[in-house]
C-alpha cells in the first residue's frame, strides 16, 4: 500500500493551531490507552508521528511546551512569585 503525498500551503498560524489540536488529541489518547482503550495506543503513535513531522516544519521549533508546562512551568511561576 502506497501513500500519495500532497503539498499544502499552510500559514504558520494554521500550523500552530493544528499542532495544538494534535497535542490535545494525544493527551486524550494517552488517557484512553492507560485505561485500556482498544486501539488508542496505535492511534496515539500515529498522532505523535504527525506531531513530530509538524514540529520539523514549524518555524519556531523551540520546545515551548517544556518551558511553559509541567514542573518547569511550576518552578518558573514560583520563582516569579518570590
């Protein structure tokens, strides 16, 4: 089975919107997979593959997510509060 590739003209804003939606979808699929959802793990892997492809094409390929969320975000907010 071969996949055909098509080229699209997508603005940076649209690409960011798509990436954000896929990140949300990956969180949902991760929860479903951890709960034993059938097929969720396979779908999660597909979404992560697409996210990696998008990340390689984004202009700001910096790891924004790591900076602004999780432990790093908490530490930054605590540092700013003092």
